C-alpha cells in the first residue's frame, strides 16, 4: 500500500464582503466565538478581519477592502460577493494545474502589498477562487507599517 499524496491545499479561506463590517465582525468574532487570527486596516473604511474556524478561516472584508483586493489581484475586475481562497505552497504551479483541469484564469499570480502571491480563477460550479501563497510569516507581515488590527 502506498502513502497518499500530500495535500496541495494548506488552508481554505472564505472571503465575505460585509456592508456592515463592524456588525459582522462582532457577530462572528465576539458572539459566535471565532478567534481573530489577524486583522488589517489600510484606511478608515479598508478593513479586514480573519477569523479562525477550526481548520478554516472566515475573512470579512469591507467593500473598500474587497475593491482593493480586486485591483491588486485581478486588475480591477470585480469578484463575486463570495469567493473561496485557498492557501497553496506554489501559486504559479497550482494556477497552471487548475487551468489545465478546466478553470479559467482571471488573473495570473501577482505579488500583493501584503506579501502573498495571488491568482484568481473562475472554477467549476460557478465559483470564483483565489489561490494564495504566503511569502512571509504572519509575524513579519503584522510588524510592518500599514497593517493594524481592527480592535
């Protein structure tokens, strides 16, 4: 019997745009009890909180942050209201593999200001997905200027 192949996806992150960002963060973080893994603020309205959900995270993005992601990751092409984001070890290779398997590449991998390598694809079942490869640790990222928590 052979060992199973190692998993290619390291994390599932569901990205949700919340019109009422504060109420959504309060509900999921404070009421439901999903611990805040990280939060970043790049301006008054550009905020995101990443909440732990066991082995997955729930990323709640303000409309301004969603537009910022769309600009950086996909040249301004708007994403769907709900987009699945998968952390992978090699974003370029995974993007190519998924394209070969039938996904449509919306945007090739690009290094983001928050130091990840992101690509965007239209996948089967009408889902839009992001693949992201972290280029530095969370500790390194949150120590840099421009990355503040929402608390």
